[in-house]
C-alpha cells in the first residue's frame, strides 16, 4: 500500500485529514463540556496536525531535490539542470503545490496561535481550534480529491522534467506570492476568534482584543503582498505601470480593503459597543474573500494574466464558501439578541434565525438563476443577502420588542462631529470601494449570465471611476484624525482645522502657479471612456485629480505632523519626555523618536502607530497621483543618436550580447543626461533575455534610474543585429518611488501597533529585550516566508515587451481595444506584446491613417470580435449596470447609514446633560486605579 | 497518602519528560539534519528533517490520546487558570467601555484636543456613569460576599481556630470582589505601606507592591 514514496505521501495527506478531524471532534467536545483535560488533548492534536503537514511538505521538497519524476507535479515543474534554490522554488510553482503551501502556512499560523493562546481565553480556545481544523480539513479534501501534489503520471517516471518557466525565476516573483499568502491565510485566525465568540456567546470586546494582533499582522502582509505585486509588475512586465486591475490583483486588494474597514470599526465597538453585528460580519467577509480570491486565482473562472488551465477545483471552493457562509450566518442569527443588546430569550432567538433564513432564501432566486450558469459572484451577493437578512430580522424584532416592551440596552453615539462618525464613514467608503471593484471584477460573469453579452473590464474603466472614491477615502483619513471621540466644540474644531486648511490652500495656490513649470501640471486632460455627458463628467473630474491629489496630500501630512507635534508638546509640558535617554536624540532624531513611540502606553502606542501607518499610506497616494504626469516616448535609434523624454536625454551608445548557461542576453547601453542641470546620470542598459528552453518568448529586462522625483524607465524593443539599430520605449514615471517607501513606513507603523506589552514589575531592559526579540522573531519569520522561493503558478505564455505606438491618438484607440490573440488575457493593445496580433494592429493603423473616427474603428472591431473586444464595457443598455448597480448600492447604503445614525443619537436635553457635582468619594480612588491598570 | 505522593511524583516525572522531549527532539533532529546534510547532501537531510517531524507527530498524537484518557498530567497552572474562568457580565463590559472612553478623554485632554472646561464636564459625566456601574456591581456581589464570609467562618470554626475576631480579616471571596463599602464604621481603613506608601487592603499582611511586612493590628492574624 505504502510501498512507494508517492503513495506514502498521499497517505500522509489523508493522515492530516484524520488528525484534523480528530482534533475537530475533541475540541468541540472540550467546548461543550468545558473540561480542561479535553482542551489540552485538542491542543496536542492541533500540534500533531501541524507536524504532519510539515512532514508532507518536507516529503514534497525531498521529491523535488531527488528528482523523483514519478510524481506528475515534480515532472511538470522541474528538471535535472535546475539549481537547488529553484528546485525548492518550484515546490509551489503549480496549483497543487500552492494549495499545499497554503495548508503549510495555515499550519504555521495554527501552531503559533495555539501556542500563544496557552492558558488564555480558555472559553474561546476549543472553538478557535475547531474552526481552524475545519479549514484544514477543507484543504485536505481539496488536495486529496482534486489536486493531489503527490499524484503519479500514468506513464510512469520520466528521464527529465519540463523545467520551470524562466519568467518565474526572478526575485520579485519569488517574494510576492508568499507575502500575499501570509496575509491571506492570516485572515483565518481572526475569523476563528469570531466564530468562537459567536458560539460561546461572549460577544463583547473579548474576541476583538484577543485577535487584534493577528488581524494587524495579516493586514500588514496583505499590504506588503499587494505592494510587492505592484513592484513585480513594474520591474518585470515592462509596460511601465504597476497595477492593471487584473481580477487576481483585485481579488488580493479586496480583502485588504475589508480588513482595513475592520480594524477601524472594531474601535467603535470597543468604545461604544455599537456595530457588533457589523464586526462579526466584516471579519467573516474578510475570510470568505480570501477563499474567494484563491478560488478566482485557480479556477480559471475569469481570464487573467494569472490564470491556469480550467479544473474542477472551482466547484469545491464554491461549496466551501457556501457552507462557511451558511454556518456563519446561522451563528450570527442565533446570537442576534446578544449582538443587539437585547435579553436573550428563546423566542427572540427563534425569530432571528427564522427571519434571517427566510430573508436569505427570499433574496436567493437571482442567486439560484446565476448559479445555474456559472460560479457565483459570491461576495456581491453576500452583501445583498446580508442586507436583506438584516432588514428582515430587524422588522420582525421591532414588532416583537414593541409587543413585549423590551428595550435595548444599546448605547448611543455622541454627535456627528465625532470620530465614531468618521469611522462609520470610513467603513462606508471602503466597503463602497470594495463593492465597486467586486462588481467590476465579476461583471464579465454577470453580463454573460444575465444578458448573454461578453464584455471585458479593462484598466481605463477602473482608472476613471476609482479616482473619485479613492480621493474621498483619502480625505476622510485626515478629517477623522482631527475629530475627537467626544463632541468637539466649534472653537476647537476651528483650531484643529486651521493649519491643515491653510497649508492646503497654500499648496493649491503654489501648484497652480508653479506646477506646470516643474512638470506637475495641476490639471491634466485625458480621454473620455464613454461618449456623452457621463463620459465628459468623468473626464472633467479625472482632469482635476492631480490637483486634488496633491492638495489632499498636503492636508493629510499637515494633520499627521500636527498630531505628533501635539504629542511631543504635551510630553514636554508634563515632563514625560525626561524618560527618554537624551543620548538617543543626539544620535540622529530617529532613535529618540522610536524609543518614545515604543515606550508609550499601549492605547497611545496603537494610536500613534496608526498615524504612522496613515503617513505611509499618504506617501503611497502621492506615488499614485504621480501617474497623472507619466510621459511615454518611443524612438528607433541608430548608435550615437539621442532621444529626449521630459528632462532626460538618452544617447544610444551601442549593443552587446552575453551568454550564460540557460540564456542569451542582449543589452543596449544608453548614456543619460539630465537636461536641467547638464549633469551626466550614468548609463542604463535595458536588455532582452532569450532563454534556451523557451526561445519564442524573450523576456524584457527593464533598466531604471530612480530618484525622489521620478523614475526613468527604459525598455528595449528589438535590436537589429546588422545595423545595431534599436527601438526603445522610455517612460518617465513621476513619484513612483514613494509608493515603495510608503509601504515601508506602513510596515513600521504596523509593527508599532503590534508591539508587545511590558510588564511593569519586570526590569525595563529585560522586558525590552524580550519584546524586541518577539517582534524581531515574528518579523523575521514573516520576511523569511516572504523570501522563500515561491513563484506564482502561471506557466502560461506571458509575453513581455513593448508595442510600438506612433501617436497619442493611436494610443487612445489601442487602449480602448483588447488584444484578442488568445494567448495573453485582457491586455489592451497598448500593452500586449505578443507578435500574433500585429496584423490586426496594422489594420487599425491603416484605418487611423484613413481618417476614420474612433467610434467607427471601435464599431468595426466589435463587429469582428464581439463586445468583449473593448476594454471598457459600452455605456449602453443593461451593461450600464456595471456602475449603476454599485452606485445605487452605495447611495442606498448612505441612506441606511443616515437612518442608523438617527436611531443612535443620544436624545438631547436628558438628565445627563448638565454637569454633575464633582464630589470625590471612595469609588474615585478605585476608578483611578482601574484606569491606571487599563492597557487595552 | 503515599499513593497520592507516588502519583504526584509520577506526574512530576512525566512533566519533566515532556519538557525535555520538547527541546530534545527538535535539537536532535536539527543536529542530525546538519550532519547528514554535510555528509550526504541536501536530499537525505530533508528526509531526516521529515523523519524528525514525523516523530513529533507521533509524540503529539500520543500525548493527546493519553491526556484524553486521563493518564497524563495537565500542565501546571492550567487548572488554576481554568478556575479563574468566569462568564462575562454586561456590567463588566460596560465598565470597561466607560474606562476606555475615559482614558481616551484623558489622552486627548493631555495633548490639547479638548479644552479644560469641556474635559471637566464630559469627564465628570463618564466618571458618574462608571461609578454607578461600580455601585451596581458591588450591589450584585454583596449577597454573594456575605455568603462567602459565612462559608469561610464555618470552615474556620470547623478547624477550631479562633474566628471571633474574623470580621475584617476574612479572605476575599473571589479575585475581583470589591473592597467593602464603608457602610459600617468599625470597618478599618486602608493600610499604608511604611516602605513605598502604597495603599493596601485593611486585612493585608504584606504590601502588594513591594512585599514589605505591614503592621498587623490584632495578634491573632491568621491565614
């Protein structure tokens, strides 16, 4: 049975399933009986499952290193010539292996979580372990039946394998997926805490405080992973951009948005006790989105640069998402009385579960219709169904509580001009944004199911619509910081807003005065994505976004700096700054600053860590704003000819060729001079690499010159071997470097938020060392995971390279049309460099030369290839749903929000409105002591 | 008695064994991996590592089953932690929430986001709320306190110790029981530590912060 190594390894996988099921069963038993002995047994079971998964992964590693080509997976992704590092890299190169990698990461999280839980949160522990084991079982079932990395090929072992796509053998591709996975998988732990809270009924802030660091850690890695993805696209794909609104990119971005909303809305629950239902819903949604994202990446449901061959794996995911959503929904309905601060009578419970399910099923017919055709756009419907269920239950409850005269003990909010309100707005904006992206991502599936129309949603659509929403969020970030938790008086508001508004006004004025001269014009007109008034309206707004972006950047940065100034001023006044050894200040400002931050009490540390994270984000926003001023130039140069791009002059020196073990490298050297100063900036050498194993798809190696102001980004298209003439594409990308730097600041801020707590009795230095070690260990482990060779799983032909564009008009038309060559997916004609489609491009160029209008050219393209040949869904008929639906939902959400606020407002003129006598009694001492001890 | 001692000794040995294997197996595996890696190459080294992990699996699952069956001792401190479990009460949660709000308020006042008049007014309101919650919690716990004192007195009486002066020297009923409200005039006031001046409970023997011995009033201080 286990006579061969592959069979043994498959048995290991089944063993994981057995161990996880055992642990699942006894942890449920521990939960229901409350026996500590059973809980301890469950903990050991969890550790055992983790160790078994590690064994399975190590066995796969051994298979790769020993070139065991009996395994289909090993044969497909490696060969005998690959060096050791890439052999280990290939471990996760394909679908099956990447699922095992997911399971491995999950097991690391489970091990860390169970260890960390220790003797804490004994009531929640059993159900946390049970939930985590359930997810493990899902992935085991998936691997055992649909994607077994240990399966053998029918033909038996080969002599040599196929080898790894050379495109994947580069640095950024190695670190981007594991960082992202660390974020994805990490969202499972807070979900487990939420489920445990729901099952045990301990629905106050206990589970939130417990899972806080886990959520922050996962969120941080989602941010890092997304940024690394941007970096990879920027460095490797060669089209000069970093984000294409690819469905898989969106699938990684949406959990980030939802997780960001969550870390803010929990603060409202901690201080006000509101939004309990919303928080459990949000954390469940985050988890479901990570599963959904994995599903999108692997099932081939939506075509993208990341896609794989179609497989049946999608069905498993859909069923799991359904099941998880159903269980979570039932738990939330069951606990509805506690979540709404009503007395938990059985009658109320039954009413909630009944009304909730009736609501879900009543809203389901549309869902059922679509599920007949395609995998569902689960998340959109999660939001709709959630809203329907909520309305159903609340209506029933209104009648019940009125009849039974039960009043809710729910608290109230202070006022509109308070931080709670801005956090609510933050959630509203982030979720609205996510809904928009989600609908656009899944729209091809929706439109095909509903209206039998194939469409493509390309970058121009997103870029046009996302800017308004993004800027609103950016503005809220600053406004929320300025408002306090309590009602802020008008004078204080004025004082708080003075400097930010003043500096913003000055910035706008200076921008208009000097912007165009330094190449950062405040108003930049682009091309409309629709004809007609909507298109013009969007175009007008997009024109002023550069100015708005810079203005909001000034606004936000003033606010953040102001907060820190206030902190340091207060510390100077109270003498608290004496605690920082002054030597740290003399050794450059940073150590002193870091020490101050780290030694703040925990709630303040989290607050200022949050401000640092905001600072990082606004630097990234600055980088995004820079995109408005991108300059693209193309030229074909003979040796010693020069070309100019913005303030750079490039002189083509010559080309050379180098050869190594697996590729030929053709370099083109250019000397760069800065025209403003006349200074030489050195040489750039863009290249083309032609791999021996894949001679048809040469890869583009970009050459860059980076500075604070902009990146000079040079790509070589082709080099004529006889004349040495070379075609170049040069981009000047302003402010891009700030994106990467901003991400670094974001990481530092997150680390500060997660900083462990000192015990006051311990000696300072020992506590510091211990907590420093803890942080260093966790960040190192995180980075090691990120650096571990893990390429993505797309072995498809990804053509990198350049497209020759002759004029801006041509660029505009090419951007609106999608390449239908069938090899690349969804890329507009400006970016897809596959050679197969050149004839079509030539045809379009001919049409442009003939003087045909854009609409005619687009119409003829559509006639040939269908509506999905356009990068933006046409603004006609039912296809308008792509923006109408989310906008309607957003407006409806706004109305709902207003309604909720009205219900939550504290009735004015109550007995608490006047100032009571400040008489100190014995309770005051106790209160002061408890305040001192409070560290959450 | 000796059976209990034997049992306790066996448990201690088992715990010691568990602690040792917890670091010994990973250490041995690591050492073996490195040795085999140097001698035979990466592949066999990975196999050794996998074997180590597998031994870990067997160990953990065996521990789990033994714990379930009742043969293995529980880790120290788990039972104590378990007895400290409590259901979350609404009042406790409301108190924490008010405290968080107060702390936020203090911070914003200290950095100047709220001026003094506003701070006094809002802070007084929150303090009033917190105090009323504390009073409510004390009120709820009072009958239980009385019951706990009864049980403790009965226990002491059974042990033939003089519990006559026991009022005010009785141990606290539960970890988070509040101090006695000053309803009776003969309840002694809090003790100040001679070394560090921390305010301690009236029936404390040692200072809770620095551990110095406090002056005890009656000579029959017990427990």
